[in-house]
């Protein structure tokens, strides 16, 4: 809560009372410790406070009579305290009614303190000093909490950015090997629990060393970025993940996907890359191609582990290399490991 800046630094009290004599009396009693502003009813008080809130110059305290024309002081206190702009504004109820019911109603409405008329000068000034101090402490604490929340949000956002950087390949923008490993382990556990298939595709750029040697590393980076874009565009479901494994190798994680489905995704990747027709220096008219191995774990195969599934897909990729490149090979078509 920001309060009014008075010339001499004394607090500002808003006195809400329909009786001119009472307003003058309270202002006079407060003069040694505070400046005063006055309102004849809660409508005038609300207008004053709204304008002050807009200028960030709220009074430090409100002295609120109970018996007022129109809305009474207790109802006005409850309404003002429910408004976030005035939540920390101390309101001291001043009334000639010393009954327990009025006292309880005032505090239930959110009043900071309660004074009975006729007020004693020393009591009034002591209560006002105490309420102003409390209001300022609450305001300072709330500002500190807001600043802390802002710092915390900034740290959380920075941590998210750092996490994203730590899990993303800087050249291609795909997930890196670390992110793939975490996601692979998570999806393996889910597949094992739910009895659902889990497939991966291991992708290797064909004749990439020749590409680099002939055209240079900058062109090689452009080639890898193009393959990465095709890999990214080949997966569409929320759980699918395209990642750079390392060098010219990429990998797709395909939860709840059969080997047939994984092979279809891999063929789509090959088609995307072919459509982009990135020239390869191996021969006239040659384009960049990839060899892909796919493997699926489901049912009893899930008794193994992620390393076994990756090894199966990797082996299928090398078979694609050995049998002519630019093709997809399924691990299930290969003979068992010797």
C-alpha cells in the first residue's frame, strides 16, 4: 500500500463523519501527529479513496463513523477491505455505540481498531499512531512479498530456459541425447506398466563424411539442420520426440507405436528429405539421404530394457547401410543376435 506523501512526512487521516463538529474535533485532536481530510458519508469517502489509489497517494488511516446517511460505516468498512486497493488500509471505527454487537461487527468487517465517542485525545492519538504503524508494516511486507514473488518467477523462468538449453542440441534445435535418454526411460516405464508398444527409429545421414570433406563443415552443419527439420516434421503426436543422438545420427522416440507405424514414420521422413532435394557431392544429381533402422518393444519384449531396444534399432540401421542405404530396415526382419 502506497500512502500519501505530505510535506512534513506526517501521516494523512481521512475522517468520515456526517457531523461537522465531530469532524473538526477529530481533526484538531490529530493535528499534532497527522494531517486530515474529511468526508461526510461513505460515497464521498469512496470517491476520495479511489482518486487517491489512482494517484498512489492513499491516506494512512481512515476514521470511520458507524451511523452515517446511506451506507453505514461497518458495511463500508467491509466493502473497502474487500477491495484489493484498500486491503492494507487501516480503518478505525469511531462510534457512540459501545455495545458488544457493534464491536464484534466492526472487527468482523475488517476494522483495525475501535474507538468510542467521546474520544479521549491521548487514546485517539495512540490508537492512530499504532494503526498507521501497523498499516505501513503490512504494506511494506506485502511489497516485499510481491517483490519476492517476482524474483521467484524470474528464477523459475530462468531455470526453465536453462533446462531447455541443457536439453536442446544447439545446432539443430532438436532434443539432445540427454533429453532423449530421460524421455526414453520414462516412456519405457509407461509402456511396461500399460502393456503398450514402444518404438524407436535410429537415423544416419548417408555418406556424411564425404559431404563434409567435399563441402566443408559449415555446409555439413546446414545438411544436419535440414535432416533435423525433416525429422522434426515427421513426428506429430505430443509424446513423439525427435532428437540428435550425436554427429550425423538422429533418433525418433515413438510411444504407443507398432513397428509398422514406426516404419511408416521413417518412410515419411525419407520422403520429406527427398522432397527437399539437398544436393550431395557424391555424384551428379545425388541428394542427401538417410538410412533408418526401426525397432519395437511390446508384450514379452518389454521384459528387456532400453539398451536392448536401441541396439536392435541401431543394428537395423547398419543393415540399411550395408544393403544400399536410403532405406528403412525393421529389426524384426533380421536374424536373432548371434
